[in-house]
C-alpha cells in the first residue's frame, strides 16, 4: 500500500494541514508511517473520517514539553511576584480600607476609577 505524505512549511502546522493516514492504512503500513514520523513529519491518524490521534517524533515531543515547562516556569514566577506584591503592608492596608469602606467611599472610588480610565482612552 502506498501512502503519500506532504510536509507543511509551517514549523507548527495546524491539524488540518497535517498529512493523514487512516487507521487501516496505519495498521497495514506501520513501518512506513513510523519512518515518516521519525523523519520529523507529524501524521494525523483518522478513523471514520475524523482525526483521532497525531503521531509525532520524540524530538518534537521533547520540544513541546520543554516549551510547556518554560511557559509554566514563567507563569509561576509571574504569579509569585504578583502574590508578593499583594502581601506588602501597603496592599494589605489598601485591602482593609476597601473592605471597611462606606457605600459613599466606594461610590467616590468608582467614579474616580472611571474618570482615570476615560482619561487614558485615545
């Protein structure tokens, strides 16, 4: 059985851009499909005309998990920085003032906030 593969020019092709093989083709031509995947060509496997899985090489998998790890690390750092800033004495005092504010004080703060937001608009 002959399977035709086309490679996408995008470094991270969309699902619909991936070459596809049916589950039956994969069953009968596993070695050919794995050769293509090992060469760096992701392949979408369909069953009943619907993509069920995407096969990628170990190198592609490692890149994806490394990117995810870096992103999570960056988000964790950003979260910790924000949390530390929210724990400052000034922020704690501001939170106490907000929770203990009268309706009039809350209304005045809302108006001031709206005015500041309007002033920033082009």
